[in-house]
C-alpha cells in the first residue's frame, strides 16, 4: 500500500539532501563555454545526462539556470509522487507521464503540453536512460522532443569520488557533503526537422553522454585537459 505521508517525507528528504550538498560541496564545471553558449543562444535548452548523475547535474546547474524555468517528466506512480514534492521544492515544474509505453490519448495530451511549454521558451531536464533499466541507453523521446521544439540539447556528465552509489540499475550517485563535484558540459546541438529516422541521433547522443561522463571523471583528476 502506498503511504502518502512516507512519500512526502522522502520528497522532503531529497530536497534537504540537495540543499546540503549545494551549500557544502565544491562544484567545478569544465566545458563552461558550452554552458554559456547554450544559455546565450536564446533557445530553450534540453539539459540531459545519465540518470544516475541527477543530483550532481541539478546541484551544478542551479547556480547558472533559473530552475523555475525548467520542466521535467516524472513517472505517473509512487516514484512520481516523491519526485513531485522534490521538484516543487526546488522550483522545477514536474509533469507526470506514464513512462511504460502507454499510447493513450491522455498521455499524448500531456506530451503535447510539454512540447508546447518547451516551444514557448521553458527549459527541459531529462535523463534518457530513466526511469528504469537498461542504463546508458537513450530511449526514444528526447531527440523527438528536441526536433519538434527546436530546442538545444545540452549533454552533460558528472563525477564525484566521495559519494555513495546506490546498488541499483543506474548506480545513482549521492555526493557526500563537503566533497568535490565535477560537471562536464559538451557542445550543444539541435536536431534538424528534415531527419526522418532518429535512431542514429539516439546512438550519437549515447556516445556523447558516455564521453561527457568520461571527461567529467578525467577533469576531476585533472587528466587530459587538452580535450576542450
């Protein structure tokens, strides 16, 4: 049985945890010129990373992007109930969506609403291998939304050595307070409306996200800084 009180406690705990690492951790961003390029483009942004890096990404970006401008998709189940509380606390607008392959009219209407919000200028945060395994695989959706809205995809990778990694499909990273968090921002790009088959773009994005994760780890240890 789903306990709404427990879900509220979990949602508030996520907020307290993010606030703690935001206040105590040292955030470093490599590829900062790509972040500025994306912000200054005037286009809506689709910020994306692998699911397990969520806390590192949000903690890093909240100093540069107004989270009140961000919309995101959350599962339409108990997980969404928890994440809805968390998202509302940090200012992100969460939109519940059935992520189990539901093709109902209601799901289509919600997806259309999200596309309209992005097209009107709101930014979008999505982790394309979520909300469930397999990890590190771009599921359909992100590139299609980018193509329909003309939004700029901003791929990112995060790394933190002093962190707890959950023993689950995405190895979700919880940075420890007072630790160093390294974010790498890759070069932003758009999806042409002329492309019919988005499968190659999904594969290309997987490669970019994996490289971003590698660069974040390398920059954490100040290895190979000539890649920028």
